[in-house]
């Protein structure tokens, strides 16, 4: 799960559909990615980070490290 990404979306009032359009994927494909059922590609991660003005690490890596520390799977 990408709680940082979800938080940014809420903070900036960006819908999943809008972000999906930015990534040129379907809303359901984005939903799978956000909920950890599918992975973001490097290109998608770069687009998301650019869109939100954050580094890839700020959006994606921190959640992955936290999941590893707690033993939860992403």
C-alpha cells in the first residue's frame, strides 16, 4: 500500500481518475497499483513524483521500508 501517495492525493484533491489520466492508464489499473496488487513502473513512479513535486523516495520508498520493518507485505 502506498499511504504517502494516498495522502498526497487527498491533500492535493487529486482523484484516482485524474492521476490515472496523467499516467495514461485506467482508473482500475491505478487502483491495483495504489493498493499493492500491481507494481508501479519506474516511468510511472517518475511521472507521479514529478506531478506532485516530490522525490520518488518520498512517495514510494519510505512506505516500502516501513513495511519491511514491520514485516508487512506491500
